[in-house]
């Protein structure tokens, strides 16, 4: 009988072959080795599939889906294909510090029954960068997690999140409705917090998040959408 992994790392991607290769390598470089890597490709046309196959690693699984711009569909497919106890999300243009999974594993063992673990990440704006800033919206969420997220907004990057798969499937994963595009992850953390306040902040910054023109435009849309989403949640709690 095949042994399940402790972590299932899920990377959705589309036409990011070069950046994806770096993301994959950052997973392969992990000091903690009990993981599987699931890549969900939106039928890229830049030789992504060939690049992944060239790793020739049986811990890497590759699937394709037409997600029609709904990244939640890609992530949910990855979750359905996973066998790990915990899900670790990584965007295809981000990468992790080599000890990311080891540190998260140690925190899970130490504190018991953690449902969601998160940490800060450094911002990478250009190649050969020497000095790095951390993401400016990161914070430790308060004990009443639902209220904190609704009132104060996002608290951590998606590429930092490790979540217990059992509870994530209980909330039916990410919502695939197009109205949640750009905030489907934030929505998921809020819904999960209604089941448990066991969110845990790791003090270390354990990865690098890319900043480029594509991400800048997405961020502008994200901020606009999150404000509308915040109003929707606030109105329901009045």
C-alpha cells in the first residue's frame, strides 16, 4: 500500500515555464522530504509540460485543466489529486526557502492540532537582487480570526499557507464562482476560520514572492475586489 505524504504541495500555472522551474527546484531543495508536488497546468503553450517531465521525478505529478481564468479550479483539482495530510500552496512565480516545510512540520508537531500555518515572504522585484523587503500586509491574526480577517483584510501571502486537508475539504475547498476571482483564497481563509481559530504564525520569512507588471496589475484588481468583498462580509455580520 502506498504511503501518504505529510505535505501535498500544489502549484497552479500557466505559461510561466522559467519561473515555474525555479518554484519546482525550491520544492526539490527542501530539507524535509516527506512531500509530493502536484502541478496543475492551464494548458500552457510554452513547453511547460516538457520542462516538468524533464525532472524525471516520481514525486512530481502533472495534470492539465482548462480553468478559464478561475485559478480556484486548478487548486481544487490539485487538492482532489493529493494524498497528503497537509496542503501547502505555492504560486508558480514564487519560491520557498529550503527549510520552509521542515519549519512548518516542526510547528505542527510542537503546537498540535494546527489547522492553518502561515509566514511572511520577501519581495523579489528583479534578477540578481541582493536586498529584500518583506510583504507589507503581513501580520499575526488575532484570536478571533474571522473578525480580524473581515475587518482588517488579508494577513499573509497564499504561497506561505499550509492547511490541514481534512478541514479544508470540510469547507469544500476554494469557491469556483467567477465573482470570487482574485479573492478566492481570502474567502477560503475566512470560511475556514469559522470552523477553527487554530491559525498559527511562523515568525520566519520562508520564501520569495515575485513582483512584476503582471502582479502589479493583479494587485490593483485584487484591492478593488477585496473592498467589495469586505463590504459583503461586513453587511452580513451587521
